[in-house]
């Protein structure tokens, strides 16, 4: 058995050797381009990151408040750019069906959280919306979603 990093394999020595060779190049090379981006980011002043954080918090708050006004139960995040909501207050329970119908109903898209659950029924009434968008886009989405209430 060969185990290293994420994942594992049980195989003959010949196959294990081949997988090890391929994995070495995939694991160590795949993030190579990001090293340049990280080096550039480390040169940015702290004010850049302060402004980025403040902007994302403002967008999170805009979308969270708008979703609450539209009737969703909102779970305001602390460390992502997705707002998770419960759709049951809107009379829906199936996040997949809700997300499939949302573009036609409101011109907005959402992601059913059930895709992230081992037991999909546990995540069925939850959907998430991204707020890493332009403020104008979020304002328009909130306006459209309020029509669902």
C-alpha cells in the first residue's frame, strides 16, 4: 500500500511505482503557477487586504440582509463568500427543485447544499448564494429575490 498526501492505493509494486511517479508530478507541479501569484500578493500592503476584507463583509451583509427580507432564513458566514439559507420559510423543502426553478422565477442562481452532504436529505432545505460579485449585481439579485416573499 502506498499512502502519501491525499488519497491512497493498494496495488502491485509495479502499479504502485507508476502511480507514485505520476502523483509526484501532479502533486508538486499543480500549484506551481500559484507560487508566483502568492509572491506578488505578499508584496501588497496590508491596506489592500483590509479593503478586500471590508468589501467582502459589506457584500456579505448586503446579500444576507436582502435574503432575510426576501423570506429566507439566513446563516451569515464568517469565513467564506457563500451565504447559506434555509428555504423552508418560503414554503420549499427541496433545494434541487428550488435551484432549478430559481433562474426562471427570479433570474438568480443558487447552489443546493445537499450536493455537499453524504446524506443528501439532511441538506435538502438549504441552498447557498455567492457574494463575490459586483455590488450592483448583488443589489439586482436582492431586488429580484424579494419578489419571492
